[in-house]
C-alpha cells in the first residue's frame, strides 16, 4: 500500500505538468491559465513527452471545452398609459416588434398596463390585463407565420416568484428542463400534452411573465432553440419603490435566466416622474433600491448549476422602461432643437446620459446612439403633437419633451444592432426597441478513451471578478476537473482501484 502511494505521487506530478504544457490556453471562464502552484506540483521536476509513456492517455479532445454562439435578443419598452390591448393595436404591435428581422428572444417591458389609481396600487393584483397582453403578443409573434395559438397562461394568481413552463423533450438528458414558469401551478400530463399539441406549429414560447401593478415584463423564446440550448433557472423578482418607498406604482419587475453557460438579467422599470429640480434624485434613489433589493434566491427545485442571486452577478444585463429622466433645458430651447432634429445637441442636456458618467447610478452602462425624437409627452392618443408649448390648449399639461423611454445594457459580448422608436399613437408615449447580438457560451462534451491513471485533484482557486458572487466563481469548472470526474466514473479506473 505504501509503495503504491509513493509511485502514484510522481506520476501525478508528471501528468499535471504534461497537461499544463499541452493545453496552455485561456480558460473559457476567464480563470486564467492553470498554474503549477494551482496543481500543487513542484517546479523542480521538468518532464518530456517521453515521461508520459507510463501514463496512457488516449484520444483526448484538443478542442476548447466551450464555444460561443450568436443569440439575437429584441428588447422593447412601452408605457401604454393605462389602456387595454384592444382594437387595432395588433397592427401597432407588429410594427413595434419588427418581425421582418425575427429575433431569437423577445423581451418586452410595459408600464401602466392598468391606470395608476389607488385601488390598483394598494389592492390585490388582477391578472386580467397581463393575460390580455400576453395573448396579443403571442398571437402577433406566432400568427405572423400562420401558426396556431393557445395561451400558456393557466393561472395568473401567482403566489411564488418561481415559475415552471412546460418543457420540451430533447435528445439529450442534459436538455431536460429544470426551470420555472409563469403558471405557478404544476402542469399535469394532460395539460402538457395539450400545450405540446397546440404549440406544435408555434414559433415562440412564453418563458416568463411578471406583473406588479402597472409594470409588466413578458419574455418569449424561439421554440426550436429550447431543443438546441439548455435553458435553466428562470426566475423573477419585483421591487416596489413608489409611494412611501414601498408601493408598486413605481419600481421594477425582473427576469433572470441562464442559457447554457451564460446568465441573463432583464429589468423592466418605471421610475419617478417629474421635471422639477431634484426629481432626478428620486429616480436615482429608486435605481439604487432596485439594485439593492432585487434578488433571485435559490430553491429546492433548482438544478445543480448555481445561478446569480443579484442583478450585477449576471453576465449580460438589460435595463429598460419608462425611466423618466428629463432634459436640463428650458422648454422653448428643447422644442427648438427638436424642430431642427438636432438630437446630438439635445443629448448634451439629457439627465440619464449624465448618470452614465463617473459617479452616476448607471456608471459603466451603455446605450446606443439616440437618433430619434423624444418619446414623451404627446398631447393625447391619436396625436403627433407634443403636450404643452405655446400656445397651450386649455387643461393640457405643460411638459418639456424628453427621452423618458430607454434601453440600457451592461456586460461583455453584447452588440447593439438597432435602436429606434415606433410611431404608434396608442398612448402619450412612443414605444422604443433595440435589437442586440449577444454571445452564448455552450459547453462541449469531452470524450476520453483508455484513461488508466489515478485522479488528480487540482487545487484551483478562481480569481474574483467585480460584480460576480462568490457562488458564481466556485461554480466555474475547468477541462482538468472534467477529466478527473470522467476518470472517477470510468470502468478502467474502477478496475485499477
């Protein structure tokens, strides 16, 4: 027994050095190269390839263990001023979603889907309007391709922030869904079969949906991609920070999810209104509260893959909505620049742009070039005239036009392809949207044959990254740890033991 342990130690050392030299490349999770000290191998033992003769390793794949795939995400925001989705709105929705260039995922945020009256703010949540919007969105996305539609909303009386949508069978055990859904109730076999039958020709599937008073988020994904990618840990969170700091007339609803090895967070927000001096301070405070109070706690239903618990723990983050930031500019000067279409000059006075500078609440966040007119406030529905101005109509609110509706993003691997506003006259806001090209990390399987060595347990401590939780860092694995795991399960290794 002692002789066996003595012989095994140098063999482990030699394999560690050989592996390090043969596979010297950046770690896909940005852990850096595996150092000699990480493997607990001394520097004094230099080894050649010939030294590996007594440690047989056959057919080790030299491909990287991860690859990146392009993934297109459409993000949209619209304050609908308390109006229900009725009438000819489907035409406006079609134009807003820009289905000529269909995305892989649609993430839509709404504000004021119900009037912000006292009974709606302090009363129980009514799912009716959220259901109606999801019906219209699903019909618009899927009927565009001549597909049938059945709403997946079975029960909107949600008692939990963890949801479960009907999974789609795949060829790999890895693809089995471990996620959540908007229903809040278990799906029976009959319901699951009916959904699969009805969704047989549909192109998009509802992944998550959450409403808080008038703030609403709805996330849709191409059905075919649910077979291609492992989607996990779909969770939602809501933060109410309106009246008295805790009512839901203002605040956010968020969705967290992982697609393969990349985590996404989507925040739909409605911040404090007002263009008086100091009102931007209230908005900044609410942003800070949303950062602080948004959380995606783990539950017993989660899979073994740790997920981010906070907004900034995610790889790619999108923050959008009626953020209500205004212009540091007198009304007549603002209207003069709007008439000239001088968007660049107008942006010099934009409050939100200043918050993206050093010391601001959105420092480090990005937004595409704004090459469209301010989205708020229009005189009324079915009108192309801004409210107020001189002369002003009787009873009309005096509001300086501003870009209240915005879309920001944070994280690496995100490229904005378009940023524009739509011209629907449904409300006193114009909807905005942006199309993004993102990167999804896909973990490749590694095939090992004829491995006949004892496991090497590396002592790898990942460096900490700003904005990531400690759990996220521990979750990162390396090619070497996969080799060890595979060896522990292999019949050859069991025989050697």
